[in-house]
C-alpha cells in the first residue's frame, strides 16, 4: 500500500514538473475572406532541438500546442487548396502564450509563403508578466549573493517599497499577490 502511494506521489510530481517552465502557442487559421479553415495541419518545430509538434485546427479554425520548451521555433500550416504558410524566427520564453493568427492564400500546397523577421509576439492570451535571465547575465550581476530574492529586484517592473527592503511589488501588485515561479536558476561559479 505504501509503495502504491509513493508511486502515485512521484508520478504526480513528475507530471507537474513537465508542465512548468514551458510555453504555449495558439492561433486561428482563416482564408483571405476571413472564413475559418478547419482541419488544417499545424506543425511547430523546435529549431534548436529538432522536436516536431503536430496538431489540426478545430472546426472553428483554432489550434493550440502546449508544453513547448523555451527556444526558437518554426510554424508551418498546410491545408488543401491553399498555399503552405511557413514562419521562422519565433522565439518562445518560459510561460509565454503567443497567439499567431494566420491567413492562408488560395493556391497549391506545393506553393508556400515564407514569413521571416516577424515583430515580437504580443502576449494577448493572458495578463501574466515574466522575465528570463540568461545564465551569463546572472554571473555578471553585481550581487554578492546569487539568491533569487536578491536577483529578481533587477527585473523590469519590480519595486522595493519599504525602507528595509522587506516589501517587493511586481508590476504594481501587492507583495503577496504575484505567484513567482523560477523554473531554473543555474549555479554560477565565479572565475578566480
């Protein structure tokens, strides 16, 4: 009995850990007149790791691909009777949920429309705010202790309200309102 309980506990922790620190891509596919395109093939490829995620648009023309690791991605959308849409250079960070609505042009599937150099994605799906600090940035920060509570004060939108520094506010919220989540803080060693 104890073994079963332990197995269930470890499995639930493992499943929870798989969903933290990831991003989600969502969007809708329409034609040039604005009519939805159901059952279009949506392919998202992680350009760094080579992982491929496939989905189909719903009858409302929407699609949703969760649990994407931070990195660079390519979006490819194909539908019969339309040109293939390809967008490179999509950069995803932890907890982002960009919405990519696509209009397909009439044509052969063998023809494609390649979109590169797109503007930064605007977060329209949630009201969350986040920041990603690269490992080299952490190493170069002029902070004696590399503890999270000292580092996150350098992020945009963070304020120290009290004189003693005991109250930190994120993006105008009260101290206990934001739910801070740190998916990974690497241990930095200082070169001697």
